[in-house]
C-alpha cells in the first residue's frame, strides 16, 4: 500500500464555497486531516454570496482520492462542482503527435518535398539503400513495439491498453534524446508472428525498442530479431533496467568501499529484468549472484520450475549452491536486488546481510521493502519510485543508448555498449557528489544523454558494430550525390 502522496494520483476539485470567513480554512483542514497534499488553490469566480475555487490535491491512490472528495462533500457550506483527474486529462487525445521538419508553403516546396522531386530521392535510395539513413527519417527513428503481455505491473492487458505506456516511452525518447519514436502495439502474442511483423516494418526504422513483452517469450523474440536485422534491437525491460542497476551498483560500492569481484548479490525475480541484470553484473565482474524465484534459489541441478533461461544461468551463478527461499538466500549477502513483488523481505532480513548492505527494491509501484520499513538497516537504499531518493529509472539509459546507436548507425547494441552506458551514467556524478541518498543522477540531468551516447558511440566503433566512424556529419555532406 502506498504511504506517500503522488502526482500520479492528482485531482483538481472545483468547489463552490459560501463567501464567509473560515469556509476555505475548513476545506483545507479537512483535506489535510485525511492525508491529502494540497498543491495549488485558484479562484475561478467570485460573487457576494459564493466563491468558486479550484483546489489541486495529490492523493496516495484511487481510493484515497475518493475518500478526500467524500470528506469535502460532507462539509457545510461547500459544494463540489466537479472533480478532474489530472493524469487522465494529460492523456486526452494522446500524448504525442507528428510534426513536419520542413515547411510546405510554396509550389517549389511541394515539388521538392513530394512529386516530382521526391522521385529523385527514391531512385538514389534504390541504387544505394544505405542512403535511407541520410535521406529519410530512418536515421532518427525507433519503433517502440509491444504485444501488451507484460505492461508495467498490470500484466497481460492487451495492445490497446498498452498504448499509453508506449506513447509515454516515445515522449521520453523525444524529450531527452530528440529521437523520433513510434508506439506500435501488436494484436498478437505469437513469437513467430511478432518477429515477422517487426521484420516487415524494420526498413522504416533505425532501431527497435521491444517493450513490455512477457518472459520467456521476450528472450526468443529479441534473439531472432537481433540475428536477422541490421539495426539495433533492444528490449528495454531487460537491458535498460540492467544498465541503470549496474550504474547504481558501481557508485554504491564506492560508498561502502567494496570491490565488484568480492560481493555476493541476491536477485529476486528471474524474468526478463532479473536475467538481464544478472548477465550485466556477471559481465561487470561481480563475484557471485544468487537468483531467487517463487520456488527459491536457482542452482545447477534444480529440477522444479526451471526453463531454458534458468538452465543457462544456473551453472554461471550460485557458486555455493545456496538453496531455500529469499530469507535464507540473503544471509551474509552484500547486495539485494528485487525485480519481483511487493513486501518480499523485512528489516530482519536486512539485519542478516553482510555489513553495509545495499538494497535495490525495484518492484513497482510497491517495492520488495519500503524505505521506511528497513529500520535504518540498509546502508544504501534505492527503489524504482520517483518519490524516494535514488530512483532506478530506465530513462537514464535508453534515450542515450539509442541516441548513440543511431548517431553511429550501429548494427546492434552489444554488451560492451551497455557496459559503457552504465559507466557513463555512474560517472555523471563526481566522487564529491556521491552519498547514500545520491548514487544515481536525476532523470532530468541533461548531461546524462550526451555522456551515455558518446560512450556508446565509442564502444560501438571499438567493437566494430558502427557503420559510421564520425558522430557529427554536416547535413550538406550527407545530402551530396555528386
């Protein structure tokens, strides 16, 4: 259950108040008594008898919002005219649109942008398909593809219901990295059909961002597309999470004075995010990792509830063959990373960890343990929420990773590029800036995308997956055909 108010549950109450001293004070007091957080109070109109005001309130959740409204409605001399949910208002008509980059104001504009001039561009691309990167939107476009099968914490809600999330992802691409992203939600959850569909639309895009596709199907879809396409395919639920977790861990280990190769990590949740985090940490040199699912610790030789991905990871992890549930697995461990379910561990579990425990409780919206429930036993605490310090948020990773991949026309995003991105995110904060409550930069730190994209370009060029060796090429040079 949420314990803090949030802008995601933000209401505007239009109330009609008797124009008498104390009436507004009674409304404010009532809202505060039931735990509402008032953000603004605005006058709509005034008469000698009545004042109409808009009161903006943050609630904890839907039921708390309804409770606030009911208490205000019960006040004498107060009428609730209307209640607006500000989050729903923000989504009216969708959150993104397409805009032209060049004007079409004259006959000359039309003849160059469309027929007959456009035929020359088509011919140039037909003769040399690589020119699509310089002469079409392909060079700056990403498809955000979902089948709606694993949306946020909501589960399998289908393609239409997934659209608001994909639109939001497209907004973040544009806002933080100036990448043109398009939400594409598919009415199929068949692996082969998804692969065929993405293959068919790929010519129009410079990269594919897979999103909210259930595990283990997401692994196979990404693997096949990565083999068949000559543009980057990136499942953000896996790799975006892994990159930011690694960045946060790099800085956390600096604070507690431990080395990557010496620590043992427990990861709860062995789906897309958990597997990707484990692989990223192994690539970074973590000493040992114990994966824990609903059946307990994963180890080589375990028979129950195993699949191909767990079988692959078992010999690479859990060197001591720890068995048992999460409460047993965390004993003596240095780092807990949760990408699983709410309320999974307790302060007593943290007390049984090694000294200076690092806890990343990333289940959303309610983490594996709330910061206020740790009893101060975690040296470093992070969640996936914006209303606590140290938010581990994928938006720190995917805009810069794709910006870099598009800029160098990478054919794929490899582990070296992801590791470079994690280090760039971590290095955004200098040694003097790090603290227990500041291990990761803000998502609004505009330096992050530039640093990450530059690091990704360098790694792509070093590993031979970049088609372009220069990041910045003048427009005139790219348009030259002579």
